[in-house]
């Protein structure tokens, strides 16, 4: 049985790397609460995207994907459109 905390092979991240990304998001934020709300809001969006069939079936849970996306946006702002 695959542990829900084992992301290796599914997202290319281990649980430790995911935790480090989440810690980095919170550490670099000026407001922990707002960062947590941003993660939750993004996860909710992704869940409904999956529910509507807009995204392929992803083995990554919406909260995990939200942490990955937000940490990528934080680390590489030049990749954002606009």
C-alpha cells in the first residue's frame, strides 16, 4: 500500500521536500494566516477543476498541488504571465 505522504514517483517530490516547500512559503510570508488561506483557496480551485474534468486525473491531492504551485510562483516569479 502506498502511503498518502509518499509523493516520490507521483509528483517527483518526497514528503520531506513538500514539507520544506510549505515551510518556505510560511517562513517567507508576512502573514501566516493569509498564506494558509491562499493555499486552501488554491486547493479548492484545483479540486473543482478536477471535479469538472478540466484536469486529468492527478494522483496528487489538491492541497499538495497548491503548495507546489505557490512555492514555484514564489521561487520563480519570472515564469508568471504578464
